[in-house]
C-alpha cells in the first residue's frame, strides 16, 4: 500500500491518499505513512485533513525535519501563522541551514505583522539564497513598513543592478521616493512603470499626485483623469483631482468633483473650505455662506489663516445678502 501510494502520488494524490491511509492502519505507530498521507491530502487541496495527519506524525517523530517543515507549511497555508511559526522554528532547530524553513519562518512572521522579526529572517534566508530576487523585493517591502526607507532602497538596488527593473520593483521604488518626498526621483520611475503597465489606475494616480506636488497642474489633471477612467472607484484620485482643479482655478469643475466625492465619503474640512471658496469665486453668495458656516461648524483641523478668512467672509456675505434683501 505504501509503495502503491508513492507511485500514484504525483499524478493522482487523492487516490494515493487512500493507499497511504491503508498503510497507516497496517503500520501502527510509524510516522512515515502518516506523513505521506498528509502530503497526499495537502496535494489534493485537503489542508485541514493534511494538518491532522502531519500532527499525528509529529507526535510520533518530533525530530523529523520533513514532518515539522510540512506541518509548518500547511499551517501557514491555512492561515494559522502563529502555529506555523512554532513549527518552522522546530524545523530550524533540526536543520539550521534550511533555506525553505527559514523562508517559511519569515513568511509566518510577516503574516502576523511582526515586521522587524520578518525582516531579520528574510535577511538570513538571503544569506543562503542571495539570488532570490522575489524575496529580496519582499524584504524591501517589509523595510518600507518599518520606515527603513534607505535600507529598502539598498535591497532594490541589489536586485535591479545591471538589469531592467521589473514592474514590482519600480512600484516599490516609486513608493519609497514618494514617502521620502523625493518627487523628482519618483516621477521618472512612475513613468517607466506606466510604460510597462499603462492600464494601472494606481500608477496614474500616484503620478498625478507627484505632479500636483510639483504644481504641474495640466499634467496632473491628465494623469488623475486617466486613473479615474481606468478605475472610477479610485477615491484617492478623485480627492487629488479636487485639489488640482481648484489650484488651476477651474471652480465649476472643482465643485462637480466635490459633489462626486460627497457621494462617497463625509467631506473633510478642507473640502468644505474649497467648496466655499469656489462658490465665492463664482459669485454664488448664499451657497458660499452656507459652505463657510459648515466649514466653521465641523469638528476638523483648520489653520489660523483658513479660520480668519472664513470668519471674514461669513461676516461680509451675511452683510451683503441682508443689504440685497432690503
């Protein structure tokens, strides 16, 4: 039964599992048939059943690296990252230089958002497998989560040296530059990424935001418009579009965008302030007055300048509208 299962394992793991189950019944107290049964079940997509068999095998032979590693892998795949972490640590106690176990430990830590520990384990893995570009990029992403932006860039530089950077690297590099406020460096990286994937709404939105920071308003409008054409639900792009059109003094268009934004979220104080100014600039005094009052009434941060201007316009508009009634 054991040998038949081994023959069937690659092409028919579900059938192999039945052979291993019979072998396990006959070979009571032996870990190997349980381990193989778990493997066949895992390959059949029956993760929960596989975990039960691996646990039974581990209870018999806790010193088996293969069993501990397989159990950790299955637990991680089932979303039980904390238990997986323990099993990968057990596996590494048995084989300290195992790159797969080290990677499994790093991934289980990442799943638990233990970023500092995950970054360390990824580094140990890369010492064993320095050519693994995917994992190096993953470590860079973890370093970004930790705010270690220079270290993250160093990892990307190792990956991309002497080669055309893949899309994932470009996206991550651009995000780092944006967080560092290095807008001039971020823009060409975003443009390269868009050349690879022109239908990525997030890339266009990021580029639009970067161009907004540079006050290149026409170009920013174009990128944000593209982002919203690709994905109309991209609210960040809509929010930035409000700022771009307002700075371009296109007040009617700004109001239209704010109306769309108001259907998606509660307007911020900044949006109410912009709305009030747009109404004011367009000579729509009653609406401007109402918007200024809403801005002042809301529980949101505001600068002294904004508050001073809003109070002044409320007084002026109130007076003008009262005089008009007379």
